[in-house]
């Protein structure tokens, strides 16, 4: 028997537009993954959220996934996709793939002449390659976790 994909409600927000409870839940999700699950002490609140565009997926008032899209610094800079997070109980259902594709589409709509960039955790390189990203440099450590620079190539 095939499992049904959950019907998520996807919403784009600028930080000031987000309901405080949604903001709290989004930050709690990111902290649970990037700080607790990955056992990595770092500044989750890095100041970039203030100008980012946030995609939040909600199911029955629960934030189950989120990411952020950072505007290019100038016309020669890429659009950056980051903080891609899916709650542990919702993984393996294609939510990350759908969410990243929605972000790619949005970034291309808003900035058609800009390249798209991710700093992918190295263990996720194959996932991002399957989404059309290609490694563009050598592996580096960020907060003790190996990452790869990758640009969208489709």
C-alpha cells in the first residue's frame, strides 16, 4: 500500500509578516535540527533572517519544514538558498525535494538573471545534485560540519 503525501500549506513570508507563533515554531524546528540533532553549537540567529524570504510548510498548525532565500548582495551575486529543514517525523516523504524546487522557482521568478547557490552539508550533496546543483569548489567546514559550495546548473 502506497502512503499518501501530506497536504501541506506552503507560505512565503518576510520576517515582519510572520505570525509570532509561526516564527517561534520555525526557529524551534531549525534549532532542533541544526543545533540539537547535529550537536552543533553556533549562532542560529545570524541576522540574515531579517532580509530573507522564508518558505514555511504547515500541516494542521505544525511547522514541518522551512527554508530561507537570501537576496543577492548585488547584480553579480547569487541568490542563496539555505536553512533547509524538515522535521524528523516528516522526512522521507519528498518534502525537502518539493520545498527546494519551490524555492528554485521563486528565486528564478524574482531574480531571473542571478545564479542560485547553496552551501550544502556534504552528506546531502547527492540530493542537491539530483535537484540540478553542481559542486563549485572544495569541501569546507562550517561550524564543524563539512559543506560543499554548489551552484544550480539547469
